[in-house]
C-alpha cells in the first residue's frame, strides 16, 4: 500500500506534463482573445493623472474614442508614441490609462514622448487593466459613441494599425 502512495505524485506529475505538452502544441501563441469586443466598456472609476475626483474613463470624451493603456516602464510604449502623436494631429480622440505606474513617472513619460491624450487616467493598482482584460501594455481599444468596444489592438501601434483603429471609430 505504501508503494502505491509513493507513485501517486509521479502519476499526477505525468498527467500534468501531458496536459501542458498537449495544450502547448495545439495553442497558437499569437491568438489574443478580445473578450470585450462587442460589449460595453467596463465602468471603472479612476482618478485623472492631473488630479480630481474619480470618474469613469469614458466621461473624459464625447463620442467615439480610442483608449490606450501605457506605462513609462514599457519599451513598446515608446515605440508607439510617434503613431499616437500622428493620430492626435489627425484629430483622433484618445484617452490614456497609465497602467501600474507612478504618476510622476507617467507625467515625465508624456512630457518626453508627447501627450496625445484628451485625458489621462491613473491605474496604479491595475484594476482597470483587469476589468478591460489586458495582458500587458501597450493595448488600445476602439470604443464607439455608445460605449461599445469595437476593436482591440495588442502591442505597439504601427501607422497601419493606428489607421485601422481610427477607421473603426469613424475617423
């Protein structure tokens, strides 16, 4: 009986290894689920980076808008900064969400790389990121006038990706 009990951990380990190998071989790592697409934007209350009372993210802009999650510690966020500034020049309304970042560092990042946003919110604890279902930064959501998420882009915005998102909100 004692020998059988000693083999249980090995059997469990073998089963877990088979599960992970089977999943890993069939899982496409390039698939990014966009669970919010087609649904209303989460109503998360956050404070603006420039201070003030907590408010919902969408209260900062009227009509269709892009919501961009970024951080000062994020190298790809630096990479996408020129595309965001180009979108600002084209009149595309964008809201920024500083994800798990110190407010002073977020302000310094925007001062150095440009501030394309009509408003920037502070998500220092990452709660909004969880509600939006982000897996990291940068991530950008196209949101319609009624608050419905129309599209999601994972990773730094290229000029082509930025144009596609702007088209989704009618810009």
